[in-house]
C-alpha cells in the first residue's frame, strides 16, 4: 500500500495474512460469483438513486416556478436560492443523524429509515400550494440524502470482498448520477409536480428489497450477534469462499475495537489521521463546485450561448457523467484509486472515489460517527456554495466561480499526492492496520 506523507507513529503489529486465493478468485469470472453481494449492493444504492434524483430536482423546476402565474409558487432570486440550497442543510442534518443511527440501528436499518423523510418530502413537493411546502419537502429529501450518503458507502464496503470492493464502492456514485440523469430525462416529459411523484417509486422499491438483505457482518459482530454475522457472511459469499477464515479476521478486528472511540482516543494519530483525510476529501470534493453546478444546471445553460435548449444540455451532461462513473467502476480495482484521482475528472475520480475511500479508511470504532461527520462537513460546504452561487453569478458572471472551482481542483491534486493512501486490493482490516503501523501491509 502506498504510504501517505502524513507521518505515522504507533504500536507495531502484523497485518492479517491474505487468504490463499483459489483459481476462481484470481479471475474476473470469479468476481462474478459474488452475485448475492451485487444484489445486496443494488438494494442499498437505490437510496443513492433517490439522492441523485432529489439533488437536481430544482434544475428543471426553478425556471418553471420563476415564471409561474401562481403568486404563492412564484420564485424570486432569493427564494430560488433557498429552494436550491436548502436541500444541503437537510443533508447536513442527515449526516449528523447518521453519526448516531449508523451505530444504533445498523447500516441497513438506517438506510431503510431514510425512506420516511424521503417519501414525505416528495409528497409535500408534489402537492405544494405554497413556498413553505416546497422548502420543507426539499429539506426532508435532503435529510434522507445525507443519511444515505453516510450509511450506504459503509454498508457496501463492509459486505464486499476486497477483489470487487472498488467496483462496488463506485456504485453509490453511479446510482446517484443515474438518478440525476433520470430526473433530467423525465424533466423533458413530465410537469414539475409529477417529477416529485415519480421520485417515490425508487424509495419504495429500496425498502422492499432491503427487507430481504442481511445486515453488515461487521456491525452484527460489534453487537455480539456472532451467529447472525456468520450467517450473513455465508449468504454474501460464493460457495467456494473460505468464509470461516474471513469471519475470524473480522471477528478479531471487532474484538480489538469492541468499545466506541473516546474523546481521549480521538487525539491518537492512528484515529484522527484517517478521519482527517476522509473529512478533507469530502470538503475538497464539494469545493470543486459540483453541487451548485448540478442544482442550477439548466439555469447555467440558460445564461450561455449554447445551441440546444437548456433542458437537453442538462440531459447530455447527465449522460456523460453516467458514462464516466461506469468507466471508473470498471477500472478502479485495476488502475487503483490514486491514479484515477490524478488523471480523471470529477465523475471518474473525485465523485465516486471520495465516497469509497471514506468508507475504506475510517477506523471501525469511529466509522459510524466519522462518516456522519464527513457528510456534515460536505453538505455545510455545499450549502454555502449553493446559496451564494446565483448571487455571485449575477454580480460577477459565471467566470469567477468557475475559476475558483478550477483552483480547488489543482489544490486537490496536491492533497492526493501528499495525504491519500492507495487501498486497492486490501481488506478493511489491512487498511486499518496500515494507519496503526505506517507501513505497507504484508503479503
């Protein structure tokens, strides 16, 4: 594993030896045997689909409501800024709640719980007769999005074997992008109220499918439910896998971290270094400007001299993002995380990889709380950018915020080189051991 330049000191201990790989496990065909993991991942990331859909809901709706003949729904510039940005406040609150729910209910039940505010928010926007209903509905869907943004990557990383964890770790971003593209496409066909009605469908399907999926084996072990954890791991792994070997490694890791992290331990570099890396990655990801660009995408195209109608341009951007994340999902376990962060754009690099690395590098004892902290920092940053974006564009033009976003992208490259470790092909236990020892994991 490539060592980050942040120094590490701590107690030395050996990382776990890797299990002997069967011929099937050495091939991509072997990865395809993990079909139950794929099913569980699909069920979970439907929450990201709804998140991506809800995030860009305002893109086609704000231009319509700015020209609405209904006084109660007509939006001025300030109201449009609140309608676009209040989602991020809800997402920040969802990230805060995840700090408790992720470890209290577990990853799976927390994802399922997000369906309540999500469905309620869509219903409020679909039936809105005043601005307050639009803002409350937008806040509730944001809350659900922040909760799932913190819980789903952790769930996916904890159920995935190392050989496919990179590809599966890209699926939350993939589904969020697909959700955004679906909203842009439906915006060409449906009125704004029916767009909210359509958002209810994926939420209900997610709850139904997750009802049949197991919880994270690591979470179950942390709650002393060893037999249930072994059953979950056995269900998730193919028949040829050495389930008992993997179970023992996870069990040993959980036992060594059976208690929650204390405030005193938070000063330990073995704890705070990976948390700082994860938080800064989420902070820099938002400073690239992705959220205000997506929220106001159609409005941005309206202010330019492009030839196609703005709603078609938005759909094209959504399609390009989807293709880019698909490429990232295929190449992440081959090229590695850091290579994609260096050479690719947002949709292939900083979009999917920051979510994956957040769930990979956070220590188990702090994973629930720290993932919520990452989402909180991310969405508070997104709120500031989204709320002030329209005002800055009105005063200074599009070039000023876009030059700022470009400068942040350069800063992100330096941060990647100095601080981000390579996690390709490593188990979560080996990654955590690396932050304890500061050395490469042994083979």
